[in-house]
C-alpha cells in the first residue's frame, strides 16, 4: 500500500525544487537584462565623450555635428531606431536585435554629446552616480514589492504623454518656470516608471516562453530600463548640473 505521507513529502520537495529552479531562472534573466542595459549605457557614454573630444580637436567635425543639418539626423536617428527595434524585434534573431540595441546606444551617445558643452564634466559624473543610486533603489523596489504597480504605470504613461506635449510647447514659449516644472515632473515620472517597468519585466518572465523569445524579451527589457535611466539622468542633470 502506498504511503500517502511520503507521497505528500515528495510532492512538497518537488514543489520546492521547481520553485528554486524558477527563482534561479528569474535571477539569471534579470541579471541578463541589467547587464545588457549597463553595457548599453557604457557604449552611450563612450560614444558621447568620444564625439565631444573629436569636436574639440576638429572644428570642421564640430560644425558638421552641431552646426549643420546633420545635427537633425543625429538627433532623430535614435528615435527612428528605437521604433524600428520595438516593432520588428519579434521577427529578428536575438543576435540581430542585440546588435541593433548596441547601434542605438551608440547613436544615443552621439546625440547626447552636446551635454559636455553645456555642463561641467564633474557635475555630469556626480549626476550620473546620483542617478545610478536612485535607479538601483527604485528598480529593486519594483523587483521586490508585492504591490501591483499596474495602476500607477497607467497613470505615469499618461503623464509622460502630457510631459512630451508640455516640452514641445515650451520650445516656443521658452518659459523658465515651465521648464523647471517639466524637469521636476520628469524626475517623478521616470522614477515611477523605473519601478513599474522592472516589475513588468519580471512578470513577463513567468509567461514561460522559449529561449529565443526570452532572449528578445531580455533585450526589450534592457532597452526599457535604459530609456528610464537616460531620461532620469537628463532631468536630474537640469537640477544638479553646473553649466560651463
């Protein structure tokens, strides 16, 4: 006769082992997302600083990048590429999607190189570390909290659209008061989105996709957190950055 007690023990041990495997898989998945994001930020930083130093040493290059119609290509190319990656990633191989992400990060570096001409290098570095610490704490909260952040995420996304509209309007108004308000709201929105997006990326793992789909998801997760970090950094730089 089968022993129901031993059977239940075996089932319990199996459940624990299965849960441990899922947790280990989740940790590996999230680590891959963070590593991809960090490498993307490193590429952006190197591209930005490299472009800045090249502009200092070559007036012709500086004029081409910052003073000619080419500057619009530099500014708009990252936007076009991020839309391309978002809409086409499900048809791309993991290696192709990852390469596209690296190219996007480099183009973003080109477009951000002008901050070295506006702010001091020390304030840029200080703001980066403040942003990194804030991002880490917010992302950890999004990963560990049991609270469902979906409602907050919907509210933040609507706020993001409002922020974009206000930023476009302020291009024509050039209002310092509105600019300050946009910066403050921008910090709050992307702080919230960091926590929300981290939770969403974590939950997507539990959908149980195949290895290829999971690889694509990791790249899109890295892109999402990368954008949260970059925008949080830029809005904080308006507060903490010292202008040259």
